[in-house]
């Protein structure tokens, strides 16, 4: 690899990459994201290479492994370029047919095309699939066409042109002004204005400054940062280099959690490749600007996603937050001015520099600009990674993109913002996705986890689940978080076990508001949100648990009983399924008898009964 | 120097001084359990929360032990809001350490007699980190630290077993605000009673008066730090 020593050489390289690629050449691009890998994309790639070799096509057809494309539930995903044919749920056994029918005979394999459960018609191309149709993919734009392990792929699609523009035509202050004008806000949770943060760090006194990329995503159900770091690490790196130039930083860190091995691998490789090309290191593209980046692996503590805890962890100390009355922009990592942004925030930077603040700020709402990536999970039909313009309603995300609720059940709530977010009820489904709107209703944008719940979810149980998560992830430094979260969990447990008192609701609110106001870090301050928001919007469920000793969603085991209908014909299936031997036949063709004293409420009888003779009360 | 008001009264303080220190200097009471002049502020107990209004009119709730003074700052140490939060915090502590008289007395001072939470038994340790900070910052040995995380957090020596780094100086006991750690000298032995266990150390005898005057390990540490020969410490300070 030749080191590029000027902007012109970068453009020449790009031209030669484009020239050497035949636009008519068939490329089979297989998703290598974590979801598709779990669904066997590795075997698909292997089978594909073998099949092409067998048929002597390996020189005529390229196989590419791309980053995550988001439609994880339908993996493994495969696209055939340049036609853009979109196949889903591809397995290794389908490969021979795919090669024969599509690659050799130019026809589509119909059973691999997407079929919609509601809409009729054919969905041959990705953009026609409803899951993608309403999305606005800026950050994820080229995710299906870039091999994250090949820097030339990124350069082919215009990669590092924003860096070239910034270094050659813009001054650091001008870049900061552009980011400020774009209205970009931090995508990691807090939603702080990125340009202002950069400006503070630039203005801070000190010769040595740091920029940090926070890839310590730890919310249950969130995988935005992971997918982006795995799928397009160069876009993040380019953002960081531009940011470092604007801020005047010389050193940078990418903090990735150890549980994301592919993200660690691809980030490390991206750094190496960028250094070899002279896009990173000393005298970047001959501009005289020096910037070095290291990958640092985190141990997986949720609290290390908090900026000061992350910096403590980078320093080799225990990952515990500290007060931020003196901002990290003045005194952060090793006491030096430090600018920390989230993965997605960094990836937005090249887009803004390339297209301009005006273009970017035209997308979104008054207070929230651009797009946001969400990991859409829970009881929704199409789970996966979605990128939508700010201002889109929750309803559009859940119903148009997500395809509605699984099994046509009734929607109950959506939680945004991960464990620190709140549960938003059906009456607010028209709420636009916007930093301030979500905060106003007691939730938050957070990093972008969106968990959809249906009528079979008990909201008290949900609150208990999140509080339990936070209880095991609290660092324990400050009293309200350590003791308060523990007490909230204790109270929620007793409510779900039917031992709650009406005063418990007030007590939960008192602990919650105290935590909101007095906890040391953002995670502690937002920890009671799942409790406070479920009390606010689903108080009746709390009351039902406490006063009536009933769980309306029939989830809390202590408050439900399994009963056999009088019409049960004694088929015997449940008798075999019951692990406790609690069900016994009494008389032929007469209902079986369930011994409530032995029943552990595992639900096995309900699952096996084909005649719906098991009732949960 | 910057000018600020606390509860309506005008004060001056050097830049970089924390609000809590200014209040203390002028005899204004702000409750706290994890602050001590010998160690860096930490912000664990959150009892010293006060309401502030900055010069630009921004209102906030901050821990006074960590908030540096600024020009035109108006501090209110005991508003209705602050008082309600402090009550909840002390109730949480009362449930954690029901045996601690210090916690109970502070509760009374804050207007709380009982706690709505089930009582636990964490001895008297409130995890304020004064002992660990003193051990690291003042003594410089870091023999004790926190182990485990979150609700399972405890103060201890490595694996609750390895006391090699401890010099038996007893600073942890002196600084402990609740008496969770105590120190006791019996003839040739020093006991440091920790919440998890007792630690025993050998004491050195003064060659002149015969009194057991300091732990052997502490004398070794002092000799090493000061550069004085070990024999210098054969006599106690009174007999030197």
C-alpha cells in the first residue's frame, strides 16, 4: 500500500479504484453482520465460493461480505449487484439454486424474495421492501455495498473525501461552525450539541487534547453502535479525524466493549489500513496535521458508557463516574481537555462536511436534525436496525417499518432510550421522534434502543426487569443509585408477588424523584425512568397487582393460576408435558385435574394443549 | 477572590474553593458523611446537595463538596426540595446501617425518626470511601479498596485475605465517620476491627520505657519513607 502524501494522491487513488472496477460485473454481496452471521451467512459465503469455483465462475463474479443491513430477522441477507436483487432468509442449501437461476439464467429465485404478510406483490429490490421504504439511510447508506475490511470499498464510495475537504478548504473554526450550524446533537444519549462540545474543547487550555469514540453500547436490546462499528468503521474514523483537526487534538481512542469481538477486529483493522494510506498518523495527507488513534477494549460494564467512567476505565482505573461540574472538555482523560462522542455522532460528521450544514439541517425537526438509527426490537414483526429522519412518528416506525405487532396482538407500550428510558403508551404513538419531545413525556432518545411491548407484557414486570438490570449494573459509588435502585427492585418484587401495599406506589415515586435529582451520574439520574413512566401511564396495572392481587397481562406467576376447562376431553398431552406431575387423569373423557399445590406455573400445559382447554386466570 | 451568597449572606472565597468549605468556614451547617479535609472530595453520600442559582440565572441542584465557587453564585443550603431529598437519603442509610448511632442522630437532625425500608445489617459501613481515600492519598499504601460492584459493593483488602500492604497505621479507623472501623491496642498486638473481620498486627516495644508504641510494619514504612535507619525507631518519640 502506498502512503498518500497529498489530497491529489487520494483522488488519484479513488479514480484508479473506480477505473479498475467493472460496473457491469456481478457482485454477490452477503451480509456479514452479527445477526446474519448467527443465521448462517458464514456458511452461505463458503457455499457460494465453492459453487462459483465448481462452475468456473470465480473470476467472473465477485463475492463480497458487507456490514449489517439492519433487517436482521430476515437474515441471511444477500444482494446481487448491479441488478440490486434482494434475497432474504438465504441458507447454504439455497446457494446452488441461486447461482443456477439468478447468476446463470438471470431469473429470480422467488422463495428467497421478501414476501409481506399484509401487502401483496413482488419485492425484488431492497428499497421496495416496506422495512426499508420509509427509512432514510444516510449513515447506513452504503452498508450493503461496503466490505468493512476493505478500505478501498470505502474510498470507492467517496470515503475520506470529507476529510480531504476539511483539510484543504476549511479552517478548524470553520468546521466547528459548520457542525454547530448543522444542529447535530450527540447520538449517545444526552443529546448535547456536538458543535458546542467541540468548541469548548478547542477553546480549553492545554497542548495535548484527546478525542474519544464511545462504542460501549450496553443497553439491553441495543446494537446500533455495534453494527456501525462492525459494518463501516472508516466512516467513524473519518469523523474522528475531522473532529480532531477541528478541536486541535493529537490523540484519540476508540473504546469498544470486549463483548463486541467483530467490532474490535474491524476497528483495529480500519486503523491499520488508514495508517498505511497516510490518512491517519503523522502529516495526514501532507497537511502537517498529526493524529493517532488506539482501540481500547472495555470490560463490559454498563456504567463505562458514561463519559467520565469511560475515561476512568481508559486510564486503567475502576470505571466509576465523577462529578462533571468541571467539564471533560476542560479536564477529561488524564486531566487533559477531552471530547467524547458516540459512534453514530462521529459517523454523521463526514456526511455534514460533504453535504453542508444547510442540507443536513433541512432533515428533521426544529430541535433535532438529521437521522437517527434505532434498534427496533421486542414484539414487533420486523426487528432490526432502522435509520429514520428525526420527526418521524413512533407509529410509523412500529407499524410501517416494523410491520406492526407480532401475531396481530394489541400494542401496549414502546420503550425508548434503553433501561434509562421510559415506556410510552398507545395514546402517544403519534409522538415525533425528537430529543425534546421524548424527554417531555418522561422517556428519552437515549442511544436508540426501541423495545416494543404488547398486551402480553406486564408493565410492573417490565419495570422490575429494567430495575434489576440497573441494580446489577450500578457502580455503587453514590448512595441514591446503590441503595435506591435496590429498594425499588425490592418493592417491585413484592408487588409482583402480590404482597404490595398501596403506599408502595408513593414510595416508589419518592425514591424515583430523589434519584432523578441526587444521583451522581446520568445513568443513576435516569435509572428510575422505567418505574416513574410506568406508574405515570400504567398506574392501573400497579393498582390491580396491589389491591386486586391480579396481573392483568397474566405474567406475574404469584398472581395467576392455570385452570383446566370443564370441556377438556382428556387427550393426555398436558399430563406428559407437566414437569411436576401436577396433572392427573381422573376418568376417561372427563377433564384432567390440576393440583394447584404442585403447579409451578411454567406454562407447559398451555403450550401443548391444542384445544385451548388451559385457562390462565 | 470571588463573591457569592450562601443563604442570603455575602461571602468571599478563593477561586477553586468548594461551596461546602466556604459554608463550613462561616459556620453554616450542611450535612455530609463522606467529606473530610484530608482527602479529595468524592460525592458519594449526596447529603450535601444544595440549590444554586448561577449569575446567569441557571438553577441547579449540586453537591456542595464538589462544586467550585463562582462569581455571583447564590447558594441555598436547606430548601424544601433539598430537605425532602436528604430525608429520603438518610432513610436509605438508616435501613442499610440500623446500628449506626451517627446515622440515626443525623436522621433526627434532618427530621426523620424511622425508615420505611426493611432493615439490613451492613455493620456500620456506609461506603463513604473516606477510609480507602485516606489509605491511598494520605498514607499512600492503598491496602484497602472497594471490591465488587453496585449493591454488592464492600470495602476490603484483596480477597478479604491479603493484608500485606497494610501497615496497621489505623488511619482508616481515625477517619471512619460511623465507627465501622475501630482500632484497639492490647499489649504487643494491634487489632483493627474491620466490618468483614479483625486484622492483627505486631507492635514494637520502646527500648527505653518498654511501652508498645507503634506497629512493626508502620515503623518499617516510616523508616523507608523518611530514610532514617531502623534503629532510630527503637525508642518511642517520648524517649528519643
